[in-house]
C-alpha cells in the first residue's frame, strides 16, 4: 500500500513537471516568434527611419514617401477618442457599480456590455459608417473616426473600470459613510482615487487596441493618400495603420520596407503612451496610499 502511494505521488510530480516544462516551452516559442518579428521589422525599417521620413507626406516614389499626415492623423484620432471615451466609460462604470439598482435592467445592461466587448471591430466600422458618416453627415472626418473608435473601446473601459471600482474595499466606503459623507463624496474622494490605478490600466488596454485598428477606419472611408495634415476634427485624415496597410499592398519591395518603418513609429507612439499612463498610475497609487 505504501509503495502504491509513493508511486502515485511520483507520477503526480512527473505530470506536474511535464506540464510546467510544456508551459515554459509554449511561452518560449511565442517569445521567439515575437523576437523574430521585431528583428525582421527593425532590420527592414530602420534604414528608412529618419527626419525626412517623419516630415514628408506620402508619395508614389519610395525615397520621397513619409508618414507626416498619418502620424498627425493618428495623434488627432487618439486624442479625440480618449477625450470622448474615457469620461463616458468611467462615469458609466461608476453609475453601474455605485448607483444602479440590482434589478433585471441592470443585469441586461451588464450582459450587453460584456457581449459588446467581444464584437469584431469591423462591425463597429459598419455602425460608424451608417450612423456618423451617413446619418449625421460627418463625412470621412477625424470626428467620425474618433466616435467610431470610442464605440469600439467603450465596453473595455467600462468593464475594466468596474472591476477596479469593485476591488476597492467595502470598509473604505463604510468608514466614509460613518463620518457623514454623501455617496458622491465617497465616490469622488475615496473610491475613485483608490481605483485609479486599475482604471488607468483598463484605459491603456483600450487605447492600445484603438491605435492598431484598421478595419473600422477602412469602413468609414479614411483616406490612404493624404498630402495634408488635419487642422480640425471635421477634416479628412489618414492614420498609421491605414498608411501601413496601403504600403504593404504595393508590389514594390521598397514600400514594404517603408511599412516596417511605419510599424516602428506606431510601436514608439504606443510605448510612449503606455509610459505616460504608467507614470500617471504610479503617481495615483502613491497618492492614494
């Protein structure tokens, strides 16, 4: 009997070790693929990455082509998207978590928000084309793209913000109520500061998704060739994902290398935004502690 127990225990240890090595192998395989992709992109794109590339407009000649209009359009798009989606998403999360009564309507809203988070981005592009571009006659403008992207990332912001608010200890709320604070004072002065790191993390994930999306912008008619920069939210625009998509569809190898350079710039913009958000999160968590 004792030998049987020892044998079973040894078999369990072997299975646990095998599973651990399998997980390590899968992780290393994924990391290796990522390293290969990054190496390929950087090796092709770095020779083209200079100030002329950043300050030039697109051209049919590879040596004269640049991403100025796409870069400025991306900054416009992300700024307006954040300006629209962050307040709406966070306030909706506060209402659903702190104020909404626990009834069937609230459950119905929560279920649909969770479902919307998994809807393909092309569906939001079709919705943006029908509502913002055609119904409201906003045309192929920056504001149409920003509103469409806001619809895309709102479910992610709401869900992540609700989880961050839910993670705030109930004792913090009860202590504030005990000294006579109103619900709004509790939310403003205690719940939101404590939940700020988690909220910012959700916003980072949502904005990161919006930066790399191409399908919704194609659906609303974002231009692939723009020789000007947008000066307002009603101007036509292009974005880095659209420009990269356009270059990769060209037969010339030089445009493929330009697309790699555009990917490097897109990653740099994404990393810069993440760095700013991480810094804000660190300051917020330090202040709340």
